[in-house]
C-alpha cells in the first residue's frame, strides 16, 4: 500500500493515477473531497496533516508514504506525522519540497520546508526529497484573464526559468515510492529549458489557436496581486526568484530524464494538455 497526501492537487492527482496504472495499491488522502472524482476507482480518505492521528488508520500497514506539506500551513509538526508513519510500518517516505530549499537556504520564505527536510532525513525511514522548480501549472493564475480578455499580465516578461510539468514530478515520485534505489537522494527537478512569461503566453495562444496579448506588470503590481492569496514572505521570495534568478535557478537539471528515461515535458506540451482551462 502507498499513501499519497495532497492527492487531489496538481502533483497528487497525476501521482495517484501513475501509481494505479503501475498496479500499486494506493490510498489517496486529502483534507476535502473536492476533486476526488478525477482519481477514478482509487480508494480516497479524508485526513488533515495538522492532526497526525487522523492519518493513523490510513498509514497502518502501508509500505510507502508521499508527504506533501504545501498548503498545510507552517504549524504542522512533521515529526509527529513521521512517527505515526513509522508506527504503522511505513518504510519509505518521499517528500515534496522546493528548489529554493537548495538554491536559497537562508530564504525565510521557505525555512519551514528546510526544517521538514531535516526531520524527514533524520526520521529513520528510507527517504527521498524532491526539489522541483516552479510549476507549469502556476500559469492557471492567468486562466480567467485569458478566457475573458485573451491577455496575460505578468512581471519580468523575458526572464526565463525551467518550470516543470507537475506530471513529471508525479512520475518521478511514483518511481521513488516504488523502488528502493532512490533512498537517501535529493533530486532537483526542472523542465527541459528556461521559458519566459512572454513565451508561456505565446504557447497558450498557440494551443488556443488565437492570439494572446502579453502585458508586462511592474513588480509592485504583481506583488499586490499575489498578496491576495499568498503570505507576504512567500510573495517576496517568489518575486525575487522570478526577477533575479540565480544561475542555479536557471540551470536545467538532468534528474527527470535520468530517472524516467525520457526528457521532461515542455511548457508547450503542458499548455496543450490543459488548454480547456483557458478557453
């Protein structure tokens, strides 16, 4: 049995599907039932990482555990979660962290992720840490504007970063959960090449078969927009990466191809697969 938390999200959903397609027995876990229908016939259970004991009946007898803490808040205690997992017989944990934990270890916006990485690595379980770059699916932020105005507004229009398709993160996680060879490894995961916001807008327009106008936002305009749904520390850290990426944050990692035996998917492929959200 493999337990997947965050199972209805951008990474969790394709991960559950990849594991089920590989013949694994999966328990999909989320706080809310919304999105469960997309998981197919996989067993779904509700639980909250902020209440580790709610995971106990789900982890009892499980062999591996995908831990996704994004959106769970910074007040969760991963040590309690990991103790519940160990008590249930879990041997292997795969943590979804962030590239920033490696490229900007002093950044206060992601201090909680670095602490969670430490807890996982000291847990006594077989562990793998995944550090993806920015997600292609962050472009969903533009969906309403594209639908209503055929426009994308974003800062730093020509600064490219190797954003990754969440489905590639899921495929790597599925391998790490099933195979022991990845224990004790930290993988930085990126897309196949840097892509700028202007290029992303072009790719969405190409997939739509209609022109999409690009409007360059100021940093302050973008900050005001992001503050509507992200904490201030995270907003400022995100804008710093988008506007002043380090060489390490612009570098393409070979890990996806090494693990999966194929190149990572392009943003163009992601846009074509998800274009219904922009119509």
